[in-house]
C-alpha cells in the first residue's frame, strides 16, 4: 500500500517535470524564432507601403532600378538602358534612395 502511494506521487512529479520544460522550450522558441520573423515582416510591409514612383530600389535578386509604375501587387522597375521589368512587391529588398542618402 505504501509503495502504491509512493509510485503515484512519483508519477505526479514526473508529469510536472516534463510539462514545465516543454512550456519553457515553446516560450524560448517564440521569442527567438517567431517574434523576430513577425517583426521583420511588419517592417518589410511598411517599407513597401512607403515606396512610390521615382524611388530607387534593390530587389531580392539584386537588381537595382527605379520605380516607374505601381499597382496593387506589383511595381514596374526601370533598369539601366531603359528596360522595364515588373516585380511583385514582396520581391523588394531595400529602398536604395534612403540607403544612399547622407546621414546628418
């Protein structure tokens, strides 16, 4: 009878011993993996929303150009030689106009 009580108590402690580390792993995973990605996605969305015609940009493929047209989902980019290429807004990597501006 005493051994049954001891085994039940050990099983209860074992459950808490496995649940707490799993919760801690999920919290650490959230703060080191998920939260930074969400923050970066918000920053990218803000960057794309601020872009307009005449801004110089760099795409994720490394293509440099100037925005000459825009619609809901794409930008029309003019590259060297007057060639125009249409890119999805999600393919914009950075705003070269702001990156090349001198800092005060």
